[in-house]
C-alpha cells in the first residue's frame, strides 16, 4: 500500500511516498533555512509564500523518485496541525485538491504523531525484512523547536501525555541561546558544534526539575544564560548595550575573551539533563519497555548518548533525516490511521494548536 505524505507545518515543504507505513520510496524536502537565517528564526509570512512556490514541484519529484503513478496511491496523508496557520493551509488545501481531483482518500495527520511514527520507518540501507518495529508500552520524548512533550504510547493511537513544557520548547531554547551567543540558526546544530570544544561543567545552570513531575521549563535556563553572558561581558570588558536583548547580542567573534564553547556545552548539558532525568523516571513509573525519541532535537548527539546511558530499557530514534520535519513520517503515520478506517472530509481545516492528546 502506497501513501503520499505532505508536510508544510513550518518552513519545510516536503512530500514522500511510503509503502506499508515503513518502507520509504521517496522523501523530498525543500528547505527554507537559508531564507530565514537572517531573522534568527522562521518568518511566517515568508514561509507560507515559499510553500506555495515549492509544493507542486516537490510532490511531482516525490512521485517520480518513488516510481509510482497517481493510480498507485491508496491515500494522501497531510499534516493539519499543529504548526503555522499559513504554512499548514498550503499543504492542506493542496492535499484536498489532489484528493478530490484524483479520487483518492484523504487522511489528516497530527504533526506530533507523525514525529512519533518516524520510529516506524525502515532506516536507509536496512532490509525491511530485518526491521523490527517499536514495542508497547513505550515512553516517547517529542522534542523540537515548537514542542517538548513526554508521551506514554500504550498502543497505536492510544496516548497519554505525561508532561510538556510550561514555556519554551527545548528546540526554541536552543535557537534563542544560539542567537544570544552569535552562533546562528538553526540553534541546535550550532550549539552542538560549539559545545564539542567546551567543558559542560564550566558553569552551573538550572534544569528546572521541580516543575511538575514530568513537565519541563526552559525559560529560566535561557534567562540564566543571558545574565551570565552579561556578567562575563562586564568582566572581560566586552561592550554591551543598555537595552541588550537576545536577538541583539553577538559574541562568536570574541575569541579567547569569551568562553563560548564552555557556555554552549554547559547550556546543552542542562537541557539534556532535564530531558533525560524525567524520561528515565517515567519509564520506571509506567513500566515502559522502550523509549522513543522524536523531533528535531532527537538528532542531538549528547541527548542520544545520555539517554542510552541512563535509561534501563532499549532506546530507539530515527535516522537524522527523519528527525527533522519531513513527509515520510507523515505518510507513515497516515498509513496506520488509514488502516484504522479513518478518512478526512472535504471540510478538513488547519488547527495551529492541535494537541496530540
């Protein structure tokens, strides 16, 4: 069974064809990173305009690379939330138009659920016959630029949200601190690179572990980094403005005058420490047999290393290409919804704040 997936929730225009919910036949992503880099984050109106330009060529390329015709497609799966309203509208309206014109069933997919189902995709180069899907019950940590959620997955489509961020998502914190340190956008990879040369114990930063049993908070950590940067600037005689804000600071060119690598490493360790500690606690309390990582921050090397080290059950995470926003995960999630008999009507609309649970 071939499912066409379409993803336009933020700044990636993506389409993919996936067979039987696991075998990725094509996965095309048109990235907008270079367009948004100058702003230090995604500029919503620009993102939606770029989606309109890219979506038709991306879908055609996905079908061509998969070697399938429209008559081979069993269903079109499209993300309808959560995400940026303008971006979501491009994907949903395109999917509805194609489904109507081609007489193909339409399946709306939750973006967060799609990230979870990235763990069901066969990694590139692996024989599908050797692939063993995740086991239940599992604890899934969904960490991205817009979301940080700890989810108990009892079975397909049976979820319980154990915790979530009370303010900034982990990926958002990475982006803001990277901008503060002048490391560029996107923040996660930039901070990871800088941290490789640093000492993660150089600075003590808050983990906010007391915010609910399984909730997260990264706003205080972000502010602590800002205060520390200002203090270090004063100590080193580095000029700073009176009304200094996160988007206005640049320290990447200060060289030995500023401990950039140590600060990046300490910040990364604080974020990862909070994520891993609460995930490990949830595994024990709920008797999970596996941990699943999902979302863009799941590509972080330290997070993968520490969660393997501290969690007592097997840990799974997708290849990096399936961690960041892509359409293969959408097609994979859509396959299981389609098997369950779910179909979306022509009144399917975007839901920017759509929860998973």
